[in-house]
């Protein structure tokens, strides 16, 4: 039953050009969508929304049974508008319930509970926090982590601005952010695990902030998380997957949840044999490890070569997933999309880091 409601009016001259992208994005968040004349409505598990279109104007209405639900709906709508209407510099000001609310529903302050080496090259960090339900989503596994640094040891955390989106009260004290994957979580116990690739100790520098934090943080140290982020792997009969260590937490979660009858092959590039991990996976998915054996990350050609060498079966539905260094990812994406002409419905290839560049986010 709806008890909270709010609305905003946004001047958007070119809305008809990108409305379908906004609707598609919102639909992908478990929404039931109903389209009418100059109207679209969305039923989410935690609230609902309605678009009323007039020439040059979009009216957005949001409603929910409780505060958390309304915050989530507002944020979903706001992010979709920012993403697709960016060139029109949308001005969103919400009126009604929670109009002055400054709590950002996607943000949680977490504290380090414990950390341990999973393998020589991978450190697992267990973080404790409250109210983690929204992060329990296998279709959206990633988080933006916000780290204190030597330069900004006591950062300010993001709040919700008047448009409902993340706002930083101080640019000078804004934390450094990096994208990571939730390797595991226990909502009842109130913790999440994140696996950090150990790629060099640069404590005190602006580079390698994520890695250095994982190596040196001690019980009780704080870190912010925002999310969850990410797109789902589409259901298929047969899968081809490939990643380096940075994609291994995501691949592990995907493999753990595939149905037992799933078939295919997954290639994982790691530094050496002792960086292999035990991963639950369907019997019909062959797991093949590639060792760099001294070659620096992002420079070994075998992962891309292996992906390209596999022939996709023709008589079943298939999906290709790839996550690695940016150049390797580009090669795989070009091969799948351009050479093989497989579309977005069949492939997802994401650059997880870029050689020589700090703080790269997935595009
Ligand atoms: C969707 C997504 C999910 C991700 N999940 C994870 C995850 O679960 N675990 C994880 O460890 N990483 C993950 N990454 C990758 C991670 O965000 C990057 O590796 C990030 O650069 C690490 O930040 P940093 O502060 O340690 O290094 P940065 O400050 O970003 O980079 C400093 C230097 O280190 C180099 N560098 C960065 N990463 C690596 C690496 N892996 N190997 C070798 N050199 C590197 C950079 O090229 C740069 O020269 C993910 C990325 C994305 C986009």
C-alpha cells in the first residue's frame, strides 16, 4: 500500500529520442512496465513510478510503502535520467515526501572485520555493515568502494542531493573510488567479502589505493561502498567465459549460480599455479587455468588466444562473458562483435583495469 509519494518535472526537449533507453534500463531492475498514451508506469518490488510525457516536459512520479522504497525508486529514476538525458543537462528537483532527504540509499559505511590471503595474489577482506539487503543481487554484483587515503584520511561520505543522486559535500575531502565485486555476502550476519588482487604495494601514493588499503587495513577501519552495479549474464545453454584475477570474483559468483545442466568453458588467467582457487561450477563447464609464469599482468597473449580458438555451438543458446585488462577486452569484444557478429544479447566484455592507468572504471 502506497503511503509516500513525490514528483519532479524536468524540461527535456529530445526525450522521444532516448525514452526507450530509459524504459529499458528501468525495466531491467525487476520492473513490470505498462506503456500507455504519453504515459509509462513501472512496478518495482519496493515501489512504483509513473512517467507523464508532455511536449518538452517529463513529469516523474514516485511512490512506495516506506522510506527505503521511495529512496530507491527516486535514485533509480534519477540515475536513468542522468545517464540518457545528460546532453540536455536535466534539472531535477523533487517535491513531496522526502524532498529534503539527504540519505543516499545506495551508500553504506562498512568496517573491516578481518582479512586473509586466499592465494598469494588474492586478499579477501570481510566488511561489516548494516542493512545490506539491496546488495544481495546476483545480477548486479559490483560496488564502488570509497577509500580513505593518506591525503584524505577522514573523507566526507556522499549524501543525496536535491535531485536524489549522490552529492559530495566537500570536493577536497572526497574519497578515492575504485570498482570491486562482492565475492560473497551474508545479509543476516551483516557482512560482505571482497577479493582484492595484490598487484603491488604503493601505500601512501595516489596509485594502487584499493590494493594498498586491502593489504594494510586493520579491524575497525572504515570504507564506503555504493551500489550495487552491473549487468546480468543472460541465461543460455552454453557459455564461453574468460577473465584474469580481477574478474575471478565475478566469474566465481556466476559459476556458482549457473544451473547444473549448463555447459561450456571458462578460462582464468592467474600469475602462477598457486593462484588457482577451488570454485564450485557445473560439471559441464570446463575450467581451464592459464599461468602467466612471470609475464606481467595484461601482457600474456594466451587468454585472448584461447577465447578466440573456441567454436560456438550452433544448435543451442550461447553467451560469452569476458573481464580482464582493457586491451585484452577490446580484442575479445571486437572479435565477438565485429568478426563473429554476436550482439549484446550474446556477449558481455568489460575492461576491469588498464595497464599504466590508475582508477579505471568499466565503461
Ligand atoms: C566491474 C568491475 C569489477 C571489478 N572487480 C574487482 C575485484 O573483485 N577484485 C579486484 O582486485 N579488482 C576488481 N576490479 C579491478 C579494479 O577496479 C582495478 O584493478 C583497479 O585499478 C584497482 O585499483 P587500485 O587502486 O589497486 O589500482 P589503481 O590506482 O587503479 O592503479 C595503479 C596502477 O596499478 C595498475 N593495476 C591496476 N589493477 C591491476 C591489476 N589487477 N594487475 C596489475 N596492475 C594493475 C594500473 O594499471 C596502474 O598502473 C574490478 C573492476 C571492474 C570495472
